[in-house]
């Protein structure tokens, strides 16, 4: 088992690496050349900068029962198809049951933005979100 992190703008890299270390699991960070990230306790794979380059690299490396951490619904859907476990930085575990509605929500938001309607950005990160992420990752590792 490996923990794969879509590391560009991921706020839970530190806790994920710590949890991987506690469980003796390899942790791999994927980022592009515009977001180079090196962290002790994790291996880093840097891919060429480009639209979805990190996503495609990650989905080509992930195996069944690996854990993927991402906030990208499209990447999550592809990883689920590869039979990996996927969660976001707030502790939401992506499943086949919730993926269709999440992708539909993403599509609707994209249409609104294209029409010039401003959508709210994410709220400031909270300690509760960190706790939810850690609890979800512990559950996936048990």
C-alpha cells in the first residue's frame, strides 16, 4: 500500500506523511515543476507542468488498495476506477456512491463561472477539518 498525494496546494501533506510513517507505509507526493515540494519522510515525483499532468501521472501509478489524497473530483473518479481508496483534505471519502453528484456539482459550478457568475471560494481552513481528515485517513488505514 502507498499513500499518493496530489500535492499542489494540498494543506494536509504534513499530517499525511506523519500517519504514513506511523503505519510504515510509503508516502509519495506528486507535483509539477511550478509547485516543487520536498518533504522529509516522503518521496517526491515531479512531472512536467501542464494541464492535468500530475493527475495523469498519479492515475497511471496508483494500484488497487492504495490511498490517494486529492481535492480534484476528476482525479478521484479515475482513482476509484483503479480500485484505490480516495479522500479529500477535509476527510470526505470519495466513493462510487457520491462521485456522480460531486462531478455534477463541479460541472454546474464550471458553467456558472463560464457565464460570468462568481462563486464563493473555500472558507478558511479549520482545526475541525484537519481532525476530520486525520480521522478519515486512520479509518482507511485500519
